[in-house]
């Protein structure tokens, strides 16, 4: 198509940049997006077929006319200022600077666009080649995704809120049963079960507070768990202190392993409170969290009477300690029992789970 032949008579010869061949116009004509060449007065001197299709104007009605006719009426008054600002320091860049841009068709309908500006130094002064892309479908797809994400977030919030509340109900029922139990051993079993439920409920509480359902700040979780355990054993172990040592930077753990990690710490700390300090003995229990991008290390140690010489996790009768190896398996971790005074457990596990389906 001969663009020059359809230009407004008299206007094109004065404004069209001098070109020795048709290469530039062919590139513009067959570009996949609308292309408009505008002179320093804001007049259109060259458009392509995509521009006709996008805006609904025949080419003859565009050439020699102000580019402002493609701008929504409400913003035309400021468009000249934007053009002058661009020409004062021309450089290739997107138009808008973060603003939502709209264009106007021949029928008056408006639609969202992205516009790229490319200044060209010609024999007739600086002109600007604008590429215009209709992003209506992209906006619609984005809105659909945003709505789906909002609905998913609302659903997850509701699920976690209900799970948290149901776990709190179970905790209250266990507490009621413990208070009504006559045998101390039964009360201890019910209290330990209550702590396990609280450790799980705490996970959902933190998820609900942080609004992030993919991972959890393990340091914050252990800090809150330590507070719960202190409150549980304060009356029976007044001389025992529970401390948490954690790095200054957040350490994140995926949700899949957050609950088994909390349950494991709960069992080891509970065992220390119950057995490491007999006869009102004073002492310290310390939870230590450390690691790097590849592996994390959790240690639970006390300065109590220590473990029996023949201690073996596979042979213990305590339900809590029987759970520990199973929970470590869920973490994909390894357990070490370190020598020295008191009991010292060290668990190392991957900072992130391996991608399923990979070796």
C-alpha cells in the first residue's frame, strides 16, 4: 500500500522525513502493532494498517491531523504538555510513567493501551514514532486472575480460621477433661495432648496473622511455642528457664514441615521439663535455631541429669519420644544425640523440600 499517496495533499511533502527508500515505511506498515509517526507539531504524518483497524479511521482521515484525536477527550487538554515535555528531552521510552493510558476510537469508545515512544531525527526536525498496543484482553485476563486469587485467599483464610477455632475447641475439651481427672498420670497425658494440639493451632494462628500460606518464619513460630510451654510448666518447674536462640534474619520453613517441626520441639522440651530436673532442681532448657540457604539446624539441650546410658529412641515407652523419629522423618532430617552434661539433641534438615519428581 502506498502510504504517501494517501496523505493529505500539501501536508506530507512538508512534514514527511526524507527517505531514500521504502524500507522504513515497509517496516512500519507491516508491524504487528499500530504505528503512528508524529511531527514536532503533533501532526500525524505516517500511520499503518493496524492503526486503521485499531482506531476505526481510514488512513486519509488521520494523516495531517493532530494525534490528539486518538486521545480520550478528558485528557486532550494535557496531551500537548506531555508531547512538549517529551520533545524537550527525547529518548526511547514507554509513555505514561506508571499511569493507566487510554485511547479513543472513531466511535468514541475508550480502551486501555501501552504506548512506546521512539524519537527520530529527520531532515524536517525531530519526529516521534509511537507504537500502540491494545491491552484490553490482557487487562481482562489480569482481572480474572486477580479475582481468582482473591477468592482463593478468602477461602484459605476461612479454612485456616475454622481449623484454628476447631483446634482451640479440642484444646478446651482436653483441658476440661484434665481438670476433672483424678489420677495425676491421666492429667499429665491430657495436658501433653493439649500441648500438641496447641502447637498445631499455633501454626494456623501465625498463618492467619501473616497472610502467607506458603511458608512460615520458623523463629517466630518457635518463640511463640516457647511462650506456650513456659506458661504450661511454670507452676511445676519454677527453677527451670526456657530460652530460644535464633538468628537475627528470618528463617523460613515450608508449611508442609512447620507442624512436624513444632511438634518435635514440643516433645523434646516437654520431656526435659518432666524428667531432666527432678526434686525441684534448677536449670536451663535452650532451643537453638541456625542454618543457611541449604540446611537448617535445630538443637534442644538442657543441663539436667542427662539421658540414661542405654537410651534408645526405638525402645522408649513414652509416646512423646516415640513420635520424635517419625516427626524428624517428615522433616527429611537427621538426629544426633550429642555427649556431655544433660541431654543435647541436634536435628539437621533441608531448608527447602526437593522438587517432586526430581532425584
